[in-house]
C-alpha cells in the first residue's frame, strides 16, 4: 500500500484539490439562500418608519356600515318559518360558526332568504364569502334552505342526513 501511495501521490493530491474546489463551490459560491444585503427595512427593524401599506384599510369605513341591503325576499315562504331573530343557519350542512357569523354580518338570517336566492344572488353573496367561496353551490344551500324554510324536516333528513 505504501508503494502505491509513493507511486501515485500526485493523483491523491489532485483528488483532494478537486474535492476542496467542489466543496467550496457548493457551500460558498452556489449559496442561493443568502439574503441580499440591500433588502428593504422591515417595520420591526430598529429605527424603521411605520408601515403604510395598510393605511387604506385603516381609513376605510367599517364593513358593517358599508354592507349592502339584501335583495332577497321571503314572500314565497310561510311566515311561520321566519323567526323574529332569524333562523339557526347552523342547521344547513356546510355552515359552521364562522360562516354563520359572516352570513349574519351580511344581513342573512333566515332560511327563506337563502331559499329565495337566484343565480345572481348566489354570485353576489359568494363573492363576499372570502375563503368560503363556492360553498353555496357545493353544499346545496338553496335546496337545504327550501326544506328548512318549509319545515320539511323529513325531506331534509332524507336528502341531507340527520340534523
């Protein structure tokens, strides 16, 4: 083994140099995750000016004041189905507490209102649901609301399961 090393020592040195160059290229030259030195100052940096990117949201009027009046009517459904404080929209499959609160803030509180929606109403409300967009059609809210507004619990449970 010693004779092999004495005869080919220059190959071992060359392999070592190539290894050092490859390691240097991998760890120093090809460092793509390095943060650039000329980055923008962050709001949390000491001495940085306050953030202005959300000033339009801060200056905007409250969402409740700007909410449009609901255009749906409940004339085609019995008045007995409409409670004074609204219906429990949580009975609709796919409506959870957060979505219920969002619907209440949009002025939607009864099954009859939801059951009376047409395609334009669905598109208008769906655009205001944010992360919940698409749930109205996907979860068949209109059909569920029709059963619940008419008090047809048997039909509702047959189609959508137990309440």
